[in-house]
C-alpha cells in the first residue's frame, strides 16, 4: 500500500511539473518517490528479518516509522503549499488537494497501531495546506485554510474509533484463539471420548480420545464424517460386529432425535468395554461421549463373582447354589428324580485348632478338588460354608444308580492328602436324599439331607446315610419336644427329686443330690438323658439350673441341720458370672446356711476356660458353699484339678466300681484315688453303688467317706428325705458286725 501510494504521489507531482514546467514540482517528485521507497524498504526489512522481538526493538522500529512517515507527510503538505502559494497553478492545486486528502483519509486506517503517527502525519500534511491558503490573501482562501483545522479533530476521532474497533478485533481474536486452545486442550485431555454431531449426524467436534477408541488416526479425520461412517469404521477395524454397529447407531440416533439422554454399553472384540452416552447439546448439536468402563465392568464382575462363589474353592456359595438348583428344578421333566448330598468333614475343628487355619483351608481346598471331579452339566457342587459341601444331581435314573454315586463320592472324598508338608487323613460323613422333582423343593431336600447327615454323625461318623421317613418323624418329634420343654421351664412344670448320699460309717443320709425331672403331659416321664441335652441345645439349661438351685435350697431348709444338698452346674453356668449372684440370691431367699449347699461341676464343664471357671469357683467358695468335682476320672486331666481348684470333695464315677467284684486293677485304682484324695484333704463319694457285694468291698478295703447309688433306694421327694433322715439303712448293722469279726480274726492270726 505504501509503495502504491508513493507511486501515485510521484506521478501527480510530475504531472504538475509537466503542466507548469516549475522545477519545484520535479524536486517534490524525487523526494516523495525516495521517501515512499525508503518507508517500503524499512517496513519490508522489519517483516523479513522479524526484528520485533521485544519492547525495545518495537519502539525503535516505531520511531523510524514515524520519522519517515512525518517526512512523507511534510512533503505532501509542501506540494499543496507550493501549488497555492509558491508556484500557483490551477491543475496543481486540484491535484495536490486530491492526492493529499485521499492519503490523509487512509491515515486513520493504516496507522491505527501508532497514535503519534496519526497526529504527526495529519499535522505535517494539513499545516502546509492551511498556511498556503491563508497566505494566498483572499478571504475565501483564508476561510478555507482555517476550516481545514477542524478536519484534524474529525480525523483524530475517526482514527481513535478505527483504532478501538481494530484493537477490539485483535484482542477478541486473541481471546478467541486462547479459548479455542484451552477448549482444544481440555477436549483432547479428557479421559472420555467426545463427538458432537449436527442435525444431519455429521461430526463437527471430536477429540483425540474418541479417535483412539474408534481406531481413527486423528480427531481431525473424524470431522465431517457421519456417525454411521464412524461406527462402520469400527466394524472395519474389528472392534464391533455389524449387528452391534447397527444397534448402537439406531439407539444413539433415536436418543438424539427424541432429545433424551441414553447410555449404551458395548463390548469390543479386544475385551474393552465402552459406554456410549448420547445427550442433546445446544444449537441442535448432539453430544456423544465414549467412556472406557473396562475397569468398572471388571470390578463389577469380581464383586459379582465374590457374591456368588466361595473365595477359597471357587465353588458356588450357598445363596447362588440355591438359586441355580431352583432354576434347574423348575425346568425339564417334572417327573424325573433328582438327588442332593450334604458332605461334612469329620473332626475338622481339630485340624484348625492344632495345625492352624491355613492348613485347614488347604484341607478344604483338597476336598473341594475331589468333589469338583463330579461336576458336570447335570451335577453341581457347592461349598456351603465351613467344612460343609453340597452336591445336586439334576437327573437320577433310579435309586440304585444314586447309591452307587454316593459310594463313589464317599470313596473319592476319603483318604490321605498332603497339605503344606502335613499328611492329613480326609474323613467325611454324608447325608443324601432322592426325590421326584414335582414332589419336593430345594429347602425340603436340604432339610432331609441334613437329617440324614445328622444320623450318620450320630452313628459314629465316617459313613453316609440316605434319608428315611423315620428320620423326619424323629426330627419333628424332637422339635416338638424342644417346644414342650421350653414351655415346661417357663411355666414351672419341672420338679426336683433327691438321691440320698449315705455316710459309710453311719449308714444314714449325709446329704442329697438334687435331680430334675420332667413329666410330659402326653409322653409321661422323660429321662434327664433326653431332655438335658435338649435344654443345652436350645439354650435354656441355665434356667433349669436356677430352678433346681432355688427349689433345693428352699426344701433343704425343711430337713435336719445335718443334711445338705448338692446341685449340678452346667458348662454354660460356669461361663456366666451371673451364677455367683444366683447362688447368693438362692441362699438369701431360702435362709439356708451356705455350708449346707454343695455345687457339683464336671471336668467337661471346666475344659472351656479353666482360668474363668477357677475365678467363679473361688467366688462361690467365698460364699461358704462347698465345691464337689463330679464324675471324677472320666475326663482328660483329672489329677491336675485336685490341687488347682478350690475343691472340698470328689465324686468317683460309677465306671470305677462296675468291675470292682472281679477286677483287681479296678480295686487297686479306686483305693489309690481315695488315698490320694484324702491326703489332699478332700472327701470322697463313690457313685453307682448297686449291690451289697460292692458295698462290702468298699467298706472293707476302699473305705470312702460317702456312698451313692440305687442300693440305697430310688430317688425321694423332699418330704421323703425328711421322713428317713435319721433312719439307718438295714444292712448297716450287718456291715459293722462283719467288720468286727474280720478284726478279731485278724487279731488271732
């Protein structure tokens, strides 16, 4: 533009020279051409060499630009001054004004970068023109010369406005470029792929993540493509099947047309899971995002697996197995036979207790591996929990085939196995049931198989049993009896009887053991051997102990002062610190002296927590109550209790005198126990005395302190005890006479 303008300036001034012949115009031609060329070369050099590298270099270039521009403006103004005053010429006046004013108009646009240049250029051009008109002398010329100066303010205002508009455009462009860069950076650093499509489903925006997921080389290559072509590209790349492509396209297109959000999960052939989300954007743009949810899907699969399968063995767990069996039983021939087997490891707890849980887990895994060998489409294997496994046979031909399978399973699940260097013996018990599908359900089969397993355990373990109807009848009767027992305890329907404990020397009642009895309203008397285990099973044994304790203390108070009462405590009683308070309350409410109450504990009850049991026994001893160790000799460490527990008495179990009349070893052992106990200051009671011969041997050789057994009669009521309290048993005098004769005979010898 500068070069073209300078050329016009030079041509115009030369034409003035040609018209007027004045050399002034020739010199102006040379000056304007030289200045224009200099300005052009100077600016070209700045652009070509990129001299604007910092603020100082920019200021230097601007000063040079203003200097040359001012000189050029001054030369143009001088052209007008010469035309109006120095060498007046009508053509030159018109030509100079035309070229000068046209150049002046372009100043506001071309020089918006420098406010100084606009002002200087305007002054250097306008001032010579105004001066030339004023010096012309005529009034119209003078007025015209003066009116040129307001034009400077118009020019400045126009230049400022143009500068503002242009600078705003530059700043806006720069800001838009920055926003675009930020948007591009944000778009291409998203973890999700993003595509924006117009109303024709043509891509107008895409990011690098979307290109990567769809196997495109770059996001730019996605622009202008249709959504259909992009998805077909995925089919060509082997990511999706053609049917999946059509399904995804139809679902996304429908979501965009209906202007509603939609999510779609697609599994790619490379194992990647991508979730497509479609939603409406602004200005009729649809937004589709691609999210790689492979990690989330894998996590959900792991959670689903953990919820359905056992973590140790990988077998279906109880809940999922129940679901699978229910589904299998609901389908197929409803008249077919199916079978269910419950397998349980024998004495598994001892493996965990002695070798540790890791070894126990290894044994569980070994059993699971052996049972999994039977798994097939028709046979499902599950670990129910702990050491219990279940097998379901969806179709069984007949009972004979099923029994053969049971034998095979039992044989395969037994034997030796090496677990972390430990040679362990696998031994299992199993219960099984076979039934027609239409006549049963999953839960009923579980119950019946459990009953068969219980029967196998009851018969000595290491065996299997098939469910029989009698097992169900026994189970139902047992459940009914449990309910009746609970009702009897809650309503005080139990009663207490007493078995006499006789002194060997006096042959009179020294004390009585309180025994609980239950008379069933329909079945009659129920043996304690039956209902006591039931009470322990349903957790009401402590209620029975408290009932017997309170009744015994209250009724013992009606007997002679020389007779005490013994009450048995269970293992549960000794695990509960409340028993001490219960004994204290029973003594307080009855008024019985503590020394007349004796509590009996068994070695089995002491095995759970010896230190805690010792603590509670010490508290009972502090009340003044006597402590007796019942069933002595049947436990694992009987002798250790004699000096570690606060005992007053031991009661030797009946098993020691069963062979007393014809087994010298039994007699020797019994004498040793009595002698050892006496040396420790303990009283000795021998239980199970049933014959006179046993009584004579005990009296002559063993000499315990007290005797207890059916020889002294059946159990008594409280009033019966009071009636015979002072009565000597009829064979007491005979025993004394026999001992007297033996003594004289020994003397003569």
